[in-house]
């Protein structure tokens, strides 16, 4: 039994998914750019060089991430083998098997946006204090290869398809943090950042089991589902006696409702000076949760349904009391157990683990290695970055990097920081190579902004000849 799907619609879904897709992550190249204050957001133990910095809304910190772990543009849109035109993987002339071979058993795409609404930090001796108010938004979606196989090729006799790796999550929240870093002894430093979170919008699939089996004689189907959805929205939902949604009404939330989804998180990190020219560091960020208890909605779908065809003999007998299609829908409704409740839930953030090593070649040149591990829906995502960092003249810092991330090996990055008096402009990306070979790129990220910095002369600070702000 092969179900025809609107090919244009499916193509648009994939194109949109690739163009706006990436998991919540930082720009790795930024980690060793200590002239830029935002680098401390990845490890609170790392202190900015400048004695004081100020971040203003909309201009000081804009962070964009987009990518996926399996597909590139050329996998979805390609040249036709029979004429001079572009086609999608669903075109009759395309080789669907080649497209399916690029997919992993579990595929994901993701987006993230964050910006600083207000931030500042200052040095007090060997201690550093900071405060940030930030807005964060992220979307993550993972899907199994079996689902795309079913859409493109249908199901075959005696085949069991597993769609259980279908997960979706979106989260939009505000973050208020206070950070501190200092020294334990001459070689060991530590830092901590405590965060209060204010959840705004959330929707996610808490768990998902969805399986389809076709009998060997292709005369019946069996569908098993166990799906849990939860989210927050100013809605009133009415259900019937079986749990099916009958009516949904919206209403305007109150202003104080925006502050009724509290959460807490913590970042902590350490730096250890192994020798004069070698430093090791590690940190854990976004370890926490948000309690969405306002306008909460939870919906579960459980059932097992078998389909053996529709008896249409009554139609030939002109039996007006018979409704085969309606009987099928009634059987589906009776086989499905639905439950709706207005309950809150906990949303756990996706923590990140950073482990790095930095080798100081000269006063102006160093080389860094960084490992970043992120977690989402039981899936672990790993990336590695090598970077070369230099500060050729006062006020200029440059970095070049190579990263292995999103299962791609063609990620070249760059970071540029320039300072003229108290004005510091910076731009950092792990994948500027996306502009070199866009058809083979799986991800893109960019961080940029304008900081106000004071007291950035390291030698004056060492000699204690410089006030904190000048």
C-alpha cells in the first residue's frame, strides 16, 4: 500500500527545515578570544581582559545558529540528470535511494537565537563580577529515517516502520544571571554563574512511540501509538467524552502572567595553569529547568489500531443505514485513548560541557583546542574545534578555527575583534566556509555586536597603575 504525498509540499518542508535549522549552541571560536567579554558566557571562570564592560540592548550581543546533522542543500536540490534544470529529491528523475542514504537513523535540525538586553562586568582585584539579562529562543526537531522512507517510497509487505524518534521542542525565555570568578590559588581559578529564568513560550513532545506494520500479504495494517504532547498557551480547550478536542478558544493573557513560569540554572567552570605556557579549562553551562505552570496543557494519545479494509457490499445493496467510512472512523476513535489536562510541567534545558586546552606560543599568539558536548532528547551532540589566536597590535584580536561539528568536516571559522577607545566591535563564526561552498554546508552560526569596554591595558593593570574605569 503506497500513499501518494504532495511532493511540492514535502520539498518545501525540507528546504525550510535546512534553511532555518540548528541546536542550541555557542560559537566555539569565541572561547579563547579573551578580549571579547562574551567569551566568559561559555566558561564563567574565564575573565575578560578589560576591567569593565557594558552591553546595551540590540547592539552588544546577537547570536544566531542554524544547521542540521545530515543534509546539505545539494542533497535536497540537485541538477537534473536529463536536462539543464534543478530538481528536488522527490522529482521522478532523481535517485531517491541516494537521498535516503544520506540520512541517519535519527536526524535533527535546530535553530537558536539569543541577545543580551543588558549586561555589565567589572574587576575587583583578582575577582570578577558580572550581570546579564538575556533573551533566548530555540527550536529543535528530530525525525527518524523510517518516516522519510515511508513518505518517499511507501511501505512494503511484512515491513515494520518505527517513527519513535520523532521529537519536537521549542522554548522561549528570559534569563537573568549573576556571575563571579576568582582564584583558589596561584594556578587554579574557578567561576560560577547563577541564573533566574522566566519562561514565556514552550511546546514539546515529551515522549513518542509510533510504529506501523504491514502484513506479509499486504491485506492489513497495524498502527501503535504512544505520544505525549505538552505546551503553554493562553487557550481554553474543550474535549468530548472520549478526549477528542472539540473546541479551542484563545484569550488575551495578563501582563503579570508573563512572570509565572519561573526557573533556575547554573553555570560553573574552572581553569588550571599546568605550566607557564599551557592552560586547561572546563565548564558546564545551562544546567537547570523552567517550571511551566501557567497556561499549561498536556495531551496524551495511546492506542493500537488494525485496518483490514472497508466492507462496501452494503453500498451495492443500497443500504442507506450503512456508513463504511464512518464506521472506520468510529473504530479508530474507540481504539484510541486520549487524555487532556491543564497541568504544568518541567522543561529541562539542554546542558553543554566545554573542555579546552590553550598553548601560549608567544605573548601575542596562542593555539586552542575545545570540545563541546550538548544534550537534547536523549541525543548527545559532539563537536571539536582547533583555533589559532593572535593579538598583533593593541586593540586588535584575530582568530582562525577549524571545527568538526554536525557530522561535517568542512567548517572553517574566523573571529575579529577591534577596539577604538571604549568602542569594541566583534564578529565571530565557526562556519564562514558556508560562503565558500554553501551547497555542502550543514550549519551556520554568527555572533556579533558592539561592546563598551574600559581598562583594557594589561600591563597597567598588572602594575596597579590603572583605575577600573578610565
